[in-house]
């Protein structure tokens, strides 16, 4: 990828949800909600604190994360639909 996020920004690729419910009902595309889980593609170097030192981010490329429904800015880079968000928009890492 030819994109490097700055400061405390993170690039995330959405992970598509299952198309069937537990009971076997197939969910049509029009009824699906946007997934709130994704994989971190790239991270910035970190934000600067009050003393000017860079504080490293807690997430790294390859982590599976949960984020808010309306978090981030949707962009298209190298033919992929990605989200760019601040690390604070990420709720947690899925282990």
C-alpha cells in the first residue's frame, strides 16, 4: 500500500459479517448493517504528548479490532475500501 497514516491515525479494512443467521436464514444485502469489526492495515507513528515525545499506539498492523458504527472516514486506496480513524475511535482488540 502506498499510504502511511500520520500521528495517531489507523487504517482499517472492514471484515464482512456472516450472511446467515444462527437459524440458517440468509440476510439480503439491503438488510445488512455495516460491520463494526475490522483488521488494522497500517498505523501512524503515534501522537505527541505535552512534552513533545511520541506516544506509541496500542494497535499494530494485523490486529482485529472493534470500532463504532459511524467511526472513521471511508476512503478507496488501491481498489480497496478502507477506513481511516483515530486510535481513540477503536473500542478494543479482538483476541
